[in-house]
C-alpha cells in the first residue's frame, strides 16, 4: 500500500526510509509519479508510476523500475524518471515496451537482470530478503559457468522442458567443464556431474520464477521438465571410534606444526555441530562465556543462538586473542578470518582413513549422537540451530539451560573420543619425566580435565580440586602419603 508523503526525494529522505512488515512507496512531491519502493527486506528501488493510453482514471496504471539505490543516486534516478514521464506525455507506454523487449531477451540477459533485481529468497522464514553475499556469489557462478555456455544463446520465450532436460544431461556429462587460470593465485575450475546438475537446475528454476513475477515469461520450463531437483539425503556420520581416529589425526598434525587455527576450527566443528563458516568466521563478540552460548549474528537462518557443551567452552577459553581483530580465528594478513582449513582438513581425513568425510559430516554426527542418546528433537534442533518451518514454533520455546545441558550430554562423548584421553596421558608422562612419580597435583589436573570433558561446571571442578588439596595439606597422615615436594 502506498504512503503518500509530500516531501522531495532527497538523499536524506531516501536514506531515512526504514523497512516495514510490508512493501511501501514514498512518492516525490516535486515530480509527480516519481517514487521510492521500499521492500520488506529494506531494499530500496526508484520507480515511475503512470497511466497508459493517454491517462485518465480508466486507463491501466503502470510501473517502471528505474534502478536500485546504490546503483543510482536520487538525483540520477530523478533525471531518468523525467525522461520516462516525458515519453509517457508523448503517448508512449514504456512498461509495455520494456516487457515486449524483455520477452525477446536471451538467457544471458535474463541472468544479468536476475543479478540486478532478482537475487532474493523466494520461500521460507527469510522470504523476500536479499540472498546472503556468499549464496548470491555461488548461485551466479553456477548460472554463468553452466547455463550461459549451454543455453545463453537461446531466447527466454523459446526455452521449453525438452531444452531443460538436455541441459541437465549435458551438465551431468561435463560439457561445460573447464579449468582456467585467470591470474596470480586465481583459478576457475568448473566440474559437472549429477550434483552440479541438480543445483544449477534449481537456480535456473528460480530465475524463471523471477521472470514470471516480472511478466517477462508466462511459464517456468523447469517445473514441467522430467529432471531431478532434490539432492541425495546425506546419511553419513561418524561413530565414536571414527571420531577417536579423527582426534588422533588432528593431534598428529598439530604435533607436526600445522597451523593450530585450522586444527581448533576442526575440533569446534566436532564439538558444536556448527556449519563450516559459522566457526571459521566466529567473532569473540558472538561468544557468551557467562551463559555458555554462541550468539551468531548472521547464520544461514539469520540470527541464531547455540548452546555449548563444557568441552567447547573450555577450548574457546584456551584460545589466544589477537590484538586488533574481533575474529576468533583471524587471517594472518588482512582484516578477514582464517580460510585455510580445506587443505589441512584433507590431510586430517587421510590420516584418519575417513575418505569422503566433510566438515558437514560432523554436524550430522552431533545430530546422530543426540538422537542416539535420547535427546528430544526440540533440544537437538536447538543444538544445531535448525530453522525448519515445521519446527520453528517448538524451537522458539527451547530455553537455554536445558539446551545447554543437552549439549553437554551429547558433546561429552564426542569430546572424550576426540581427545582420546590424550590430555591425561600427556600430564602423566610429564610428571613421570620430571621426578619419576605421579604426584597429587598432576592427578588433580587429570581429574579436572576429565570432569570438564564430562560436562561438570568449571567452578565446581575447581572447588572439588581445592577441597582435595586443602584436606591433604591439613592432615597428610590421614590421606596415606606425605605432601609432594
């Protein structure tokens, strides 16, 4: 519904227009028909509104998009709007002409238009909001690397279901494959296969849905094509013996001098069930040590709160903070986060003899372990940060305390397997190397580490250990041995 605001569309007015729970317009007071469209997502677009066929209340009302704020300034948009309205005064119908022209555009042009105007979430909780930058980048890369070479020359009005079926077969066969060096430290590798075909046909279907909404085409050929659009359901997860092998492999790589950031990122994948980038790009401001939570500003499903097990908290507390960076794992150069896990992860799964295992497999492992230990689906969803529409109402009422306890119950088994009792053995070996014995202080360190893995609160651990030491110092004879020196 339009908001009739009697103000000039200056930069200040445009910047001050805030998002609402529905699309609205702000109309210019100086140039009749020139306006700003504000989407639910907050995206701002300059438009022109007019009546076709010479005007009059009985004439159809048309809209022409001028361009997005950012691409155009308010003054540039105003100049273009004057040109459009000048054509209308001469009897032209720019919206109808643009639609006719767009019907004749080629697939390459439609993908360009989709990049400028159509990259929004089409369904679900974030419907209408812009794609996240990485999602948009990967989507457009698939379209340009597969669709443009194979279908880019065709007109949008000509494409039919048979073309889509042939396209899927061609992508599966690798007809668009290439390996090209673009410059120093920059290379593009395009691979086909069944998985690539399924992903890109979904992307192309979204492009045609946008074209239907924009009245460029009347049908989506991907909908009637006999092609598979769903991915294989992932069932791979690690049993605890496999987690132990992975933990040993990570320990070995750490001993070999591999970058500890990559090792600790992998450990946190296993201990939290978070997605790959959620841990790699984690910020200290998103870690709530007091409550034992990750408060992610922007996950796949938007802002998300994840409960942490005690072992994950202990690992995060042990990490150093680098001055000048808010990232838990900052990059060695620049102001971004560490992105060198891919090569080191490949080494880890090779050492552990776990071919085909990905960081996302660890997310499935947390979910599988949770269900196997009898955790409720709601608590499992809270640990994983799911936002399934059918479960959103349930997850919204999961309190942090029970979900933290669930995280402890689930991750303590994984933590124990991942550690493989390495800490206990290291401490005992250290003590024996120093004086040939195992003293009380070393044993209490081992106990403390073990209790943390079991999920017992750190404050309680320290209290138990201090009570043991105090009792021994107060009455050494009663405890059977003299105080270690």
